[in-house]
């Protein structure tokens, strides 16, 4: 027995309508038909997967996050900067180049959920736009330097 894929991710929304707007406007997610639950909820489409929002009063755990691959890392960087939603504390900084050559950025949604945005090729980023990207500063072994967030790319390489 084994899991065969990810079906959906669910996150807390303190204000459901505000979160729906954020995920629709920031990431182009589309609301889809959602059954009635004992609490307000909205399912959203993200490609062929679903992303679920459920309204609850509690704050999400600090390190818990979702990670999304984005098609325009610099565009998302500029939008996050404009909105003032960078997450600078939890992981020590908000934009990193990883040893395997990909880049990641951390932001927070209106309910405080941490979102990691990923791109496979940090070298292709315009450093005059993404001005504060840092390499992951911890010592890395040879094996660590071969790591990647994009497993299918690694297989093809």
C-alpha cells in the first residue's frame, strides 16, 4: 500500500471571503462547487488539484506551509513586496537560492498561513528585480548540493 498523489491541501481562513479573494487574485485559483460543512468552507481549483479553505478562529502553526511552483517568480516577488506579505522571520529570510539551483520565497496569506513559492532555475532570475535573494548559508555536503524541489527535473537531467 502507498499513497499515489496529493489530492488537496486544506488551510485555515480566518475570514473566508478575504482568503478566497487572496488566493483568486494572487494565484488565479478558481472557486469550485463545495459541499456544506459544519463550518464555512470553499474549495478552489489549482490546475488539476484542489486547495481547500475552511474558516476557523485558530492561527496556523508557524512552520507549517504549502509550497506552490509559480510561472513568474519575479512577478510574484514584486506583488508580494507591494502587498507587504513577505515572511521574514520563520525561516530567517524570505528569498533563498537552494544548493540544487532552485529558488524559494516565503509569504503569508491573510489568515497567517505560510506559503512557499518555488521556481526551478534561480540562475535565470533577474537579480535587479529579485534584489534580496540569498544562498542558503548552512554548510552543504556534496549530496546536499544535489538536492532539488523538482524531482522530475532531476530524473530528466
